[in-house]
């Protein structure tokens, strides 16, 4: 297997080559000399795919915390797809692929950011000697953050928000504490308003920067701070 990365309006160092446009995209192409592994494949085969994707994406110095739109296109031998179980159910490998996109070695925090995911398969012709998977990821480049400075603050129960932070700067820590206290108060207010039957989700709760603690499984523990 081998991998190739293509970018649109972004590169490994910056999420927006032309800041006038908010749209950026990354396309990952993985070529398979034989059959595409599925959920029934050996564990080490699937892990090799994940490691291959992560080894390529860890070169990006930034991470997207906003919405993403993902399209997976499988270019397969038609008879393999229709007449055998060699390729299996392609949906079964989608989850491991998405896991490989998450965390500091990936390009997103967690798959809850995905607004839509579209999967399709196309019959390859003889001009393509190998079967391959193309993963196209579209994003808003103004909702990105440097991997070097990304941290998460657990401020209310299991809820965390993402922040650009240098822990060595006391002024930043004090400012973030004030911000976290304000967000905690907002959550507490929302809880009280819910008891009256009010729908406060979009007004007081919804935020692209908020993540549940359990969704940060691919984020190192030393990047997550819990406030008392």
C-alpha cells in the first residue's frame, strides 16, 4: 500500500493559502495492490491502514475543530465487488478510516465534527493497475488551530472547549480561567431554563468549540486540563 496527499487552498503549515477563501480541502489517495481490507480482515491489516493515514496527516501542523464534509470513493475491480466477498461491506472499514483522521496525528478532533459523509464505489478500468480509495475532506479554514498550542479545558461536567494556549504564560491561564467560568455559568443557566421547558440548545449550548470528554480519546491527556 502507498499513500498520496493533495491539498486545495492549504498546505502542511497553514490551513489557508488564500485567506480570502474560507474553503480548504485535503484529498488522501490510498492504493491497494490486491484487495481492500474490510472489517473482517486481520487486525494488523486495518491497523496498517490507520498508521499509513496518520503518518501522512501528522505532517500537518494544524487541526480543524469546525465542521467537515467527507467523501470516500472506492475504485474497485467490478467483478471483485459484485461476485465475491473479497472486498466485503465497504461501510465496515469506514469507521477505522475516520478514526485515523482524528487526534493530533490526524486533521480533526473527532468524527462528531462531520456534517456529511458520502461513500460510493466506482468500477476501475484497465488503465488503473491498482484498486484505491480516495478520501476528500472539505473544511472551513477559519476554524482551525495550531497542533503545537491546541489544548482542551474541561469546564462543566464532561464538557470541554478547545483553545489556543501556551501554558507557560500566566496571563493566558488567567484569561482562560475567566472564560471557562463564564461558559460554566452559561451552562448552569441553560440547565435552569430547561426546567421551565425552554429549548436553549442553539442559544446557550451549541458551539463548534465544545467537545464531550469521551470524544477526546485520540488527544493526549496532557493536553486536557480540568478546572476545579
